[in-house]
């Protein structure tokens, strides 16, 4: 595993649970927002919003890697 991969995994691991779940489901498991919403028992719009927030946090935390 590369340093970058470990850094991304660590940053994802530090996200609040609701944001971490959508990253794992939508980015790593490659599920659609509708599929993730069904698993999380929420709406696709809520998944979209959480994904947007999670990506923003990760972008900020991983600035030094880019």
C-alpha cells in the first residue's frame, strides 16, 4: 500500500460516520446514490449532500498530497 493510499484511508477514517459511510458506499463500493440511500435508509438527495460535504473535507485535509 502506498503512502498516498494510506493517507486517503486515514483521512476517510477520521470523517464523521455519516460522511464516511457515503464515501465508502459511493466511491469505494461504486454504488449509485439511490443504492446508497436505500442501504442508509435515507433519500438520494441526503446522500448527495453528505457526499458533497465529505469530498470537501477530504479535499481540504488532503491538500498537501495533491
